[in-house]
C-alpha cells in the first residue's frame, strides 16, 4: 500500500516571490504535521495490520509513520523521498506557494531541472524503489509505504508495469492511500 503523508503545518496561502520558493520548501520540509488534519480511521486500521512500515527520511513522512503506528518503527529508505522541485526561479512575482510548486513541477516535467534530479532520473529511482518494495513485501508480507505524492505516483506506475494490480490514478490529498497487490 502506498500512502501520502499528513499535511505539513506551514503557510500555503501567503504569496511568495518565485525566488523565495527554495526557502519556502525548506520550511515545509522542516515543518511538523498539522494536528488539525488527523489520518483517516481506515488508513490507521490498515497501517496497524501491515507487517512492514516504510517511510522516506523527510520529517512529514516520519511523523506520519509515528502517528499511524507508534509502536512500529519504520524502515527508512532515501529511495522513497519526494522528488525535489527545481527552484532556480528569479522572479519576484508574488504567487501562492502552491501555484509556484505547480509551475516548477510543470517545468520539471518539461525538462527543466537545475540543481535537482531530472524526470528521467526520478523514474529510474522509482524503478529501483519499486523493486525494493516488492522484495520487502515478498520477504515480510503486507507493507505500507508512507511517502509523498509525486514519488508514490511514480512507484505506483512501476508496480503496475511489474504486474501488480492497483489504481492507475491515485488520490492526491494528504493521508490518501492506494492499495497495490501482486498479481
């Protein structure tokens, strides 16, 4: 199962300049989870039934794992971390951070990746990570990865290509999850 982490407690509304996106993203990476948005009961139940909990090393993933399974330390793997956004934006134009991240992600898909892994590199990392997830599941049983929206999407597609069953499009909201099963 692939789940997205909880919502970071940071300001998604106040406009920032494009040149401030890197600083805003660092703040989001260091922010605790927003306590006003707890995980859904169904995800808590599924997490407690999983034999293995895996997480990326980013704070929002680790804190989400702690909320879901306080008695089960996660397997932390850097391969599962989020795909970082390019932030070499020089504009002083002030937009909401979500819009800047959307624009940066669109540019990244189009091939612009100064200072971060490219789309092709992220896909290769996802292929390696999917192989690792499959081996964890085979060795240990059911697995829950508490990861990130973009990387979970790449992982899900890799699992499907490897013959697993699950959704092609997955929900993207915080705490959303999708179940993948080996065929």
